[in-house]
C-alpha cells in the first residue's frame, strides 16, 4: 500500500521526458504550461542503416534493395557459416536510422536523428541532463536562440562558456526558455553537429494582443535541414584545412577534380561537395545524372487534410550549404525568422542558411494529392558552366485521401508576369532577367512588434564595431584562412566564462595589430548599458569572387537588422563586380576593422537604417563584398561566442568572443561548477612529489622498501614532509 503511494508520488513529481523516436510536430492545441521541463539525454555513437538489439546491445547492418525496396538484415547462419540477408519485420524496419541509405558512424542524442524535439512554454525552466557515453571526445550543447540572461555558463560552448563534458561525465543544463519561437540545440565543440548532434527547441508563446493575429493552425510541423556526408565530419574538416578538397572526388581512381560550385553572383558556395540532403534525418543521394541512387530510401512525409492551414518551423542544421525551400503549388507565407515574428510575407521560396530558422504557413487548397517540399542548394554554376539542376533533397506533402505515392509535381515556373519572390538571397540579384526572380533581402522584412531600437543618445553610451568575416591568411598563403578581422580564433585553454582571461591566447599588438594576421583568442569588449552597433562585413582578401557568404551567429543576444549593403554587380548577369564602397578598405589587403568611408555616418548616422520596424534575428548572412548593420543593447554580461555558422569555417577560425562587461559584472557560476585548464609543473616540484607529500605515503614507502635503503628513503621523505608542513604553516600564518 505505502509502496504504491510512493510510486505514484514519484511519478507525479518527476516528469522526465524520454522520447523514443524523433517527433516532427508540435501538438495543437498546445499542451498546458509547466514551470519545469526535465530531459535526460545520453550522447553516444550510432550507426545508420543498422538494426540495434537493445537486449543484446548488438547491431546488424541493414540493406534496402534498390530494385525492390525490400529491407533485409545480415545474420550469421552457423550451419552454413555465412552472413546471409534475412527478412525484417515492419517493427524492425521502423527502428532503423536510414539517413541517405548508406552505412556510417554518427553521434546522436538518445539514438535519434534528428535528436529529441524539445517543446516548452516561454518563461519555464528547462533542465537537460547530458551524459557523455562516447569513447574519446568531450561534448557541449548550445541552446541556439536562448539568450541565457544571468546564466552565461549555460550557453554550452565548449571551452568558452564551460569545460567540455568528458566521456563518462554527466552535466545538467538549466536555463529559462526566455525567447519564444522556433529555436534549436546542437553540439558546440568541434564538428559533432555535422555528424547529427542537433534537434529542435520550440518555445511556445501566446500571441500578444498588439500583434496581428496568426491564422489558426491545424497542425505545426518541425523541419530540420542538413547536408549529409558519408564520411566522418573530421575527415571533411581536415581536408578543408589542408586545402585538399579539390581531390575529394576519389583519391585513387580518378583524375577528376571536385567542381567549384558558385551561386548567382559568381561567388563560391564553399569547399565541400554535396553528398545528400536530409529533411528530418531522411534523404537520398543522386548520381551525376540526377537519378536517385536508391529511390526506396524513405523520405519525410507530412500528412495534411484539405482546406486547412499548417505551420512549418524550418531549422537549418547544415554544415555548409544554404537551401532554397519551397512547396510545389503552394504559396508560402513567412511569419518568423530565428523565432522572432515578422509581418506576413508571401514568397515562392526562401533561402535558409545554417543556424537560421524560418516559420511559414501554407493553406492546403490544392487538388488532393502529393506535392514535393523542396530544399535545393543554390549554385548556378559548376566550374563556371551553368548547372542543369541544383543539388536537392525533398520531403512529401501528402493530402489525406490521396494515393500513397511519391509526388510527380513540378515547382512553379517564374515568369515575367508572375515573378517569384525569394526571401533572404545572399546577393541582390538572382542571375539575369530570364530567371524572373525578385530577391527580398532579410533586412527588408518587417517586425510586427512595437520595436524600440536603441538610439545613440549620448556619445559615451554608444559603441560601433566593424568586424570583417572573410578568408585572410599569412603572407605565404593569403586569402585562405577563415578568420575575423585577421584573427584566426584559438580556443582558450580554459573557458573564460568560468576562469576569466587566464586561459586566453592573447592577441598582442606585435602579432595581431592593424593589418596583421595572427592566431589568438580574439574578442572585443563591450560595456554593459551601452548601445552597440556592429557592422559585420565580408571584404578584402578572400572575399570577392573567391569569397563565400558567411551566416554570422551572435550568442547572448537577438539583434535588430537595420540595413544590409550588397556589392556592385554586372547588371546584365548579376555577377559580382566590386565590393560595396560604403566601407573603405583603402589599399589594405586584409581590410581589418575598417570604418565608414563617409565619416559623417559615424555615431549611428548612416542613412537608410530602419529604426522603425526592423526584423530581429540571431543569425544573419553577411554577403560577399557587402555588410549588415545590426544593433542591440548590452544588457547581458558574459562571454559570448560570435562565429560563422558554417561549421568548417568556425572550426578553422572564423570565430571570436564578445566580452560583455568585466568578470565582476558577470554572474559567477553556481557552486561546484566544473573547472579545467592547463597544468604545468617544475622539475623541483616533481622531485618533491616523488618523495611523497603525506605521512601515510611515507609510511607505505618505508614499509615497502627494506633495510638500510628503507631507512634512508624514510629520512628523505620525512624531510620532504617537514618542508611541506613548514610551507603550510607559513601560508596559513600569512593568510591571516
Ligand atoms: C537518465 O538516463 C540514464 C542513462 O540511461 C539513467 O541511468 C538514469 O537513471 C536516468 N535518470 C533519470 C532521472 O531518469
Ligand atoms: C542456414 O543455412 C542452412 C544450410 O545452408 C540452410 O539450410 C538454412 O535455411 C539457413 N538458415 C536460415 C535461417 O537462413
Ligand atoms: C495561452 O492562451 C490560452 C487561450 O487564451 C490560455 O488558455 C492559456 O492559458 C495561455 N497559456 C499561457 C501559458 O499563457
Ligand atoms: C476545399 O474547399 C473548396 C471550396 O469549398 C472545395 O471545392 C474543395 O473540394 C475543398 N478541398 C478539399 C481538399 O477538401
Ligand atoms: C503578361 O501580361 C500582359 C498584360 O496583362 C499580357 O498582355 C501578356 O500577354 C502577358 N504575357 C504572358 C507571357 O503571359
Ligand atoms: C556583364 O555581363 C555580360 C553578360 O555575361 C557580359 O557580356 C559583359 O561583358 C559583362 N560586363 C562586364 C563589365 O564584365
Ligand atoms: Cu563562413
């Protein structure tokens, strides 16, 4: 009797959520609010296209026949001593992480790709216990979109806000779900995000009365995009770092180089080839003739009813590629970006960069059927030759009652009379006139909220920083290295949020000043209470036609996007011709920390800033040869990571920190918060240690060693202990 009550009580008190499989929707109507949400996660290695047996803790490879679509698993037949393909049950099939149908090692939370979807109400406390069950690597999990006011050490950036969680350790994140909207979580150390360590973080909020009301949604879907490699992310990364990606078509049996993919303005999409795209962990790979290598690999399906309105919360977890997202025969209405509401904007499609989120809705007013939901990459050229078709991945919009078949739908044709609006192009003009595309830069979206853009009311409360995200490099190897204002970021040896600047690799004037290029823990200091304007730009060496647009994410803040500047283009084909003249690089190659060409624009006086209803974001694309003007109030003391969200760029060094306030102005970590860092010691200390620091050690030693030697050791050890005790008493005497 009493045991029963106890069990019921414990069930009531702890609501630890452990989902078994990925959930692609938010329940509608929303579930009732809780004050506390508790999650229990393990990070572990996993294999795609394997069937895992929990009882035996063993796995067996799975094959999908490319002609019949039949699933089978390998099993050992001891009588024939062969590894045979055997049939699988529906239940077994449903347990396989298929990805793009190939076998590879991944790193996942709770064995799920994508990881568990977190759905919580705004203002609630979220507690996530992360246990690292990996063999050899540390992890840290970042809550992308959450500003962590007063809890900067919960931001989850390994070696910046906390020590990495070592194998075998567990660590409990606790934070307030302070920002409503579509957010996400992902690994933030090394390249685990690219291996699948990410998921959705949806913060529910009731609409305020001042906003124009949203339609009533019949259902809300979560859609995570990913560019998937068949190799480990560190292989990809190292090949980028070693400038060996040209050869990534195959090292041994081909003289073919990887083709350079360039977008409408002729600038580079990046150094990695596209293998497969995944939507909610599912996708296919396509051969050079654009045929699916295995058309039976499953795709994500969103089932809808006719004449209803559905919200899609789209998150890009990509390593590198931007995706252009559209739904065949359905116009999109965009309602939010990075969790922040925007005035409804209709569009044929939008471009989403890694780190960004876009929420849109569609009305299912078409003939019941199956329609492609498309995520296409955005190259127009491969080695400067026009491409027939972009790389792509798809999901299926399935109307209830329609046959269970794959869509045959076509994307809308953009015509002179019916142009396509594409939101968030990383360039101003989408190719030549014949494409009939109208780009709407993200800076031209509007916020429906009453915005109070902070103004530069007094000179001593105003700061403006110019930060160049591009490829710099040494004199020997210019234009190659991902860096910020000529600094390639070096991880601190201990997290500054915990140990202050002790672990930083300093950026000295001698090595890093002015136009130099160096490796260090680069940071800018901003003062709490100030109005901070940042001009993020992408100019100088390694920009131009060899450059890449960089989606820059700032931790700890959502910022107003006040303006965006694009380079000059050839108006007939839309290709880049020269960088925007608003920032004056002068004769400087690296163009580090330059300012407005027109000095009267200083002090917040740049003309054309949207101070009335600018959109808010936490990740924004910085176009090649252009810039973005953002503004926020320094209201959140802490060490905040700022970086390009293209993971290979970030890890190579396109990252920095904002040091907001002094260490004393930052909330110190809770008691017992883990510390880590370097340890070095002297030879003299070593000699002392060898002799034993404690009396019990002395005892063991002298017992172990026999006769005269024992006595001698005992004497020396005793002396050692004596010295230490003397030092101790001296210390305690002086500290009083
Ligand atoms: C969390 O998960 C771990 C590993 O699966 C388990 O040992 C532990 O008991 C769980 N904790 C709670 C509170 O459920
Ligand atoms: C195992 O191999 C034997 C001998 O070749 C064969 O008769 C039997 O059917 C096989 N068993 C299974 C489960 O395939
Ligand atoms: C949201 O609004 C609904 C309808 O007005 C209300 O029932 C609910 O309590 C609200 N939830 C929260 C968390 O404010
Ligand atoms: C949607 O509504 C229209 C107008 O009432 C109707 O003609 C159409 O059949 C409906 N579509 C579906 C899929 O129910
Ligand atoms: C475009 O619209 C104009 C004016 O409505 C019309 O005269 C013309 O035929 C249309 N062109 C096409 C290709 O539909
Ligand atoms: C602009 O593009 C057109 C079409 O590709 C080309 O013929 C022309 O030479 C370009 N102009 C410049 C200044 O590069
Ligand atoms: Cu980048």
